[in-house]
C-alpha cells in the first residue's frame, strides 16, 4: 500500500474535525522512522479538504545542551528524561491544546544553544498534529485524541542516517538505542497506539 493510500485510510479512522473543535493527532515513532514525511503528507491531504492544521514538532522544544549532556546521569537517561522538560511541556503545551488561542512555548535555537519564548497561535477549528519521539510517555499520552505509531526497524532507521552520523555509532549505542529500548519496554507504544503504520 502506498503512503498516499495509507493517509487516505488514516482519515477514515481519525476523529473528524467539526466546526469549533480541535482534534489532537499524535505521530509517535523512534528517530528516523519517517514522522516528518507523514506529517507533510497529512498536511497536504487536509489542505485539499480545507481543514486548518497546527503542527508542533517536539524537537523544537528540547532544553539547552548543558541540561541534557554531562549531567552525571547515564546518557540514555539524559536523552529520555532530560532532553525535554516533560512537566513544563505538560503544563504549558499539552494541557492548553483544547482551550488556549495561543501558546507561549520555549523553543530551542541550535545556533545559540538557548531557548527563546515563541508564540504559537491555534485556530478554533483545526487538526493539531504533534510529532516526536516518546510521545506516549505517561505524562503526555492522555492529551491525544488519536495516536499513530510509525514502526520501523532499527537497522532501517540507522541506514537513513548520514554516513558521518553512522560513524558515531557509540553515541547511538549508549544514548539513543538504550533510551528507545527503555521506551519500548516500559511504555509499549505499539500496543497503546490507535494505529500502527509499518514504514
């Protein structure tokens, strides 16, 4: 089945966006599983149906580097637990999704390695699409109306990295893969998701 067919089928399953309503759609998946591509396809699909979208990428809301590196914790713990301020995002982003007209979010700027306050406006009637890794952690899971999990093997995902990045395999082994294993074992995102797409 092509990606376009998958998107068409997906829209038969997710809650319809009625006038004056917001539907929160989660796109969960591990690194390089194809989340950004799927979001682009969904955006295209809903534009054709004249539905407004508000897209949030969780990577935009990571914390400053010194709060997630060399903290004294194991590297996988830093990635899973310290990469985002989980509680702050729960209060300032997730809890406000259905009611607030705008969100004041700390957005990470890579060039200055700092967070800057950024305003996100949310239309009264829209599909809110949130994509990122570890989206179904217990602190955030209940704020989604529908959750998609993109399932993709580690080997396939690693092959999508640049050659330069692949040469840093030790970082994957110590930081990313251990955190991914922890997520898969403790949260069971495949079982929790409303829809699993093998990508």
